[in-house]
């Protein structure tokens, strides 16, 4: 590798980082931050990631994003999703930031026009933006998801059980984990909520990802990911020693790959789920 050669991945995003390693799989030079991704066990080749729904591209976006306009926001890498091939969405406390994927800058800010205490999560269902919101009542804090238009106007809402830690939406069902409960609930778009899994051994504050027949639960303090069969409720260990200090995960249902941010959000690993 030549002296002062730049990272190929950063160069594709109009960034220049000095390469320190060579990836034999991708046959290209990589910088130190990107090398963590390239050398991860069971990872796909970064050059083969899908443009529209690439978790690698999102990870790279957050790593290089100029966040001077986001200085008052927290945990943005936990609340990012792809909207289309040109834009990504990051959710702030009471607004949604539209990020131009080409320039890596904030294209516009959507102020949410609903009375809330804050937002914690965002996704897209087809062309619709869906956010997890929290509001305070006299009795307790209540969680709900809201479908919003491009001007921040709420089109409809769905109430969820309180104190939601994380959620994932599969078809017309919302699966939730909680900060104060050892169970997973499923809420239909019609508003009916049922407990779909519970266990004394299940940690509170799990991250969740849902596939066609399987639930993935990330327990941060155990550095582990477990699978729950939705029909049989059987629990199995999916990952144990391959991840350290994990922060979040997302399941790509097209490729059936699970992306996990590790090392406090500084490293991304992608695993085949074979589901």
C-alpha cells in the first residue's frame, strides 16, 4: 500500500482519510474507523451493500456527518433510517432532520406539530414517516407512534403500553420492549395489545428486531443477541462472543442480515441470520 493512500470508502463519500490497512476481501485500502467494519467476523463485503437500504452507508453517514447543527441532540445514531436513495432521516427531540446523502448535510428540518414531550425512534413504511413519541399525563408518561406528513402534521396515531425502550414494526404489528418490564408485547394497528413473550431471565431495556417468524433481542449487558420463535416461544442464543458493548441493531428483511453497532457505536458488524 502506497504512503498517504486514502480510504476508498471515504473517498466515495467525498471524504479523505488516510488508509492504514488493506481489505483483501474488498481489494481496497481502508482507514482506521472503516477497518473495524471490514475486519468484522461474518461481515458482508461493503461494496455489495444495497444502496437504498445499506446499514453500512448509514453508519458511514453518521460517522462523517457535520453535527454542528445538532449540538443539542443526543443518540442520533440510534434514531436514523433511510427514506430513499437520496435522503436519510434523523429524529430529534421534537423534530425530524432530513439528511442529504450526497452532501451529508441537513437539507431541511421537519418540526412535529403534535404536543409531545419528545421523540425516541423513527422509521419509514413505504413513503410514510413513523415516529415514536412520548407525552406526559397526570398519571404517567404515555408512548405512542404517529404517522406524519412531510410538514410534521400527524396523520394518525397508535397508543402503545408505557415506558417503551425499543420497538420494531412488522407488517401491521408493533413489537415493543420496555425499560421496566421483562416481556415483549405486540400491538396491532387496530390497537389490540398482547404479550408475545415473557421470561424471568429476560433483561429489561432490550433492543428488538423482528423478522417473519423470529424476534431478535439484544441484551447490552450480556453482549448477546437471542432469537425468539414467534410461534413456539423457544429462545436460543444467536450471538454471544462476536459482539462487545453493542448499542443497537436493525434487521434487513430483504437480505436477511442483521446489522449491529458495537464498541459504543464506533463499529458496525453485519451477520447472516439464515431465517
